[in-house]
C-alpha cells in the first residue's frame, strides 16, 4: 500500500483561488497501478521538458524511458525512492532520490527528477516534495543531499534549492557538463 502523508494540508494552486486537497504518496512496489502509472507519466514529462531545452548540454532520453518503465524499482534498487504529489487526487508533481555509488558519498543521497506540472507551479508543491526527501534523508542518517540542475532551463527549481539551503559545489559524479550546476545541502 502507498504511504500517504500531509493529507490534510491545503495549497492554493497559482492559477486559481480555490484550495486543493493535497497529498504526497510514496511510490512503492505495492502502490496501486494508477499511482505507478501517474509517476511514470510525470517522469516522462520531465524528460520531454529537459530534452527540449537547448541550454541542457547532455540528456539521454532513452535512459530516462528505461528508468520510467522500471519505476519504482529503478530507484528502490539504488536504495532510494520516489514520491508523487496529488492535488484533489490528480497527479501534479514528482521527485525521486537515490544513493550514490561512490564510496566517499555513501552517507549522501542524490535528489532526482523534480517535476511540477504547470497547474501545480507556485503552489508550494516543489518545496513539499524536496522537504519530504530531506526529511527522509535525515531519518536515514544521511549527512547530505546532492543534486544537479540547469539554472537557465529550470530557474524556479534552482531558486527553490537556494532557498532551502543548497549551495553550489563541484561535480560529484565525475563529469562536469556545460549549463549544469551541482548543489549540496548538508544535513
């Protein structure tokens, strides 16, 4: 069964004054097929967006399609997970995380694939998803959360990361790509 939390929280979508019923659902192998399907759909939307950005140096959509097809196992196999955000039971956001293979980063997680649909932007959904990963990282005794982002293509996400205390850092995965910024938040 999917783990749900923050079910009673109310967020106002930026396109309307109406308040949506908001929940975060952890995507697991026991999640209903509709939850897994929605998470896959959002992950692929993220991929299409990134692939269409001229400022993003390198992006392998084929690898992301495989990642989506194997969701949630693609993150569970890397000691991570995924969370789906719902507003009035409609999927509006997604985030994932994983452990990093480098031994010197064994106490860190990598935040991956934050995506908010246009109707959910400005509602605080991105903040709630990132905070959920940070909370899990702390509960799992992680010392840091790392991520990479493209500030030109994803200005709102980059700004959110800065507000949440992430700072720019050197590349942690051995490659530095043009247009990509690497960030770290110590816990």
